[in-house]
């Protein structure tokens, strides 16, 4: 009997609308494909680390004056591959959960009572260095402002809209002029050095409460202006708005520090931007009073900026020093089968077409196949998801009734690993599988 096309096999035989797993495995903030945007992260996969992030970063920012937190992955040492441990997805999850109720549920989870949880509201934004749009700290601050004003998960309101609602409730009026007076009152009462006056148009639109107009305004800022030093004023203005709404502390998740530390960024540029970290976060208002920066790190990125970071007298990020443990969280490989299954399950559930019969919720994978996946991925979430994608593709292509341990071993043993990317024989084997997981 002739084989069926793989898409037909996925939909008719396995009951999935598509391959559930990401081919790339790099979280793309704001993307519509849930396989790739990090929104399918589940805290039970890294439960202890989520709790540690809460205790060190969230409570630290709210109660202990934490200015810098460091979210590490250490796999492979300085020369090995240190990506793929889920730093970006975890950071996004934490930011979204914090903003859902201004950190209240995190604080209750940590053991605080209702009154304590309401005492120190906190919100969070997310941004990252990248080689295309954000190669300076000012540009990262602008992207953090854009996140607050533009990003929303599903039908949930933006962070700016949540803060607008909070400010209205605090003042007892939705009159934009009254809200603007409250925001400018925060500015008028500010002491210490600042980076300049707030952006009037941004205050007006934040206080108007129209998400569409606000988003259009932020997006209308020219690309060149977003990287200039003055772009940081947008973020400072947003912080004034948050403080007026009764939120005195803001966490900024800063991802992809490795792009900032890339060799294509000159040493002088890196030194300048590190100095700006100190100036903005520790010395200039309103950031110095309100902001906690949580950066993602791995050994290669840290090696590239270590001397500059030390010369700027910024908090030491070294993960192996006892005195740094209050600001360091280290993500580790998944070791248990239950954690691997918890990682895969939301992807499978998202892609099912509603016709699946009761039974194995991980179908077409057998439990033994998932064990092989875990073993061949060395417990790295990104590799586990990429290889699950490859197995799904091959299984559908070959019309397998299920993906068992033997099928999984045969396919995964033929795939390349990070150490043999340059081997032409490996490249040829990987190309035969449609380059399903290359870096």
C-alpha cells in the first residue's frame, strides 16, 4: 500500500494539525506561533528554579533593593554549547506572571500573607540586545518601553493598560488631565540626577488609556532615534507612570547579553555600554530608585564583559562565589523523565485537532521513546524539543503507527551534535533529514 504524505498522516492518523514542536527552539518574543514564542513554557519543568527566581529576584527587587540579578546556564563550560536551557522562556514566563497581578501570586507563593503581598506591588518588562535593533542600552530601554506599551499575550491587556487601570482606581477618576498631573507630580518630586525631562506625548497617551493609539505612537518612533541616548527617556517616562500608579519597583528582564558581548561589537562600544549600565541603573533617576535588571548569562558572554563589568564596579555575576548567591540563579539540565514529559505535553496539547482517542496523551511517542529523547538531548530543553520535531517529521514521513524506542534511537543517532557541525559526513546526514535541528 503506498505511503500517505506526512501531513496527511499527522492529521488523519495521529490527529495533530501540524508538527507540535519547534524546528528552531529559540523563543521569539511576540511571535504568533506558540511553538516558537516561549508561551508554552510550564513552571513544573523548572519548578525549583522558578521558586528561586521568585525568592532572589522578585522579592529581592521588592524588599532588598536588588539592582542586578543574573540568570545563568553553565552547560558545556566556556567552549561548549551553553544555549538551550530555557533562560528566555523562563524570563518571559516570570515577567508575564508578575504583570498578571503585580507580583501578588509570586509573593503569596513565597509565604507572605495577603497584606504583605499587597504592600509591595511590582511589575516587569522584557527586552533584549540583538544585532539588528538593540545594540545599546538606550535601545534596550526603548524596547522595554515598547514591550510595556505594545506586547500582550492573547486577549490580556498590555502592562501600560493594567497600570492605567490601577492609576484610575488610585485617583478615583479616569480624566486624562488628572492622571497627567499625578505623573508629573512624581517627576516634580524627584531628587537627584536624571536623564532629562519626560516625553510629553508619551505621558499624554499613557494617561489617555488607548492601547491602539499608544502602540502606534511607540512604533512611529524612527529606527535611528531608538538607539540614541535620548531613547532612554521613553523608559524613564514609563517608570514615572508606573510609580504614579503605586508601583515603586520594576524588573527589566534583559536577554541575549551574548549579542552585546559579541566580537562584532567593538571593545570600546562594550566598555561604553557597561559604563551606562552603572550610570542608568545605579545613579540616574528614576531608574536608580525603581529598577532591577535581570540579565541572562553564560560563560562566553561573561568572559567577554568580565573586566569591563568589574572596572565599572557593577555587582559581581560570578556564579561560583558564595557572596553572589543572592543574585544568581543557575538553570540546569532536565534529569527526570517526568520533567521531560512536562516539557513536551503542552506542545502536544496545543497541536491536537480534537479527534484524539483517549489513551496515551503523549502519542505518538511511547514512554521509552521519550526516555531516548531525554538521553540523546543531555537534558537541554531546546535540544529535546528540536529532536522531538525531527522524530515527528520522520515518523509521519515513514507512516509509523507510533514512535517507539527503536525508531527514536535510529533517528537521533543519525543527527548531528554541536561538536560535529563541521563534519561533512554529519552535515550530509543532517541534510537528508531536512536540516531539522541545526544551529
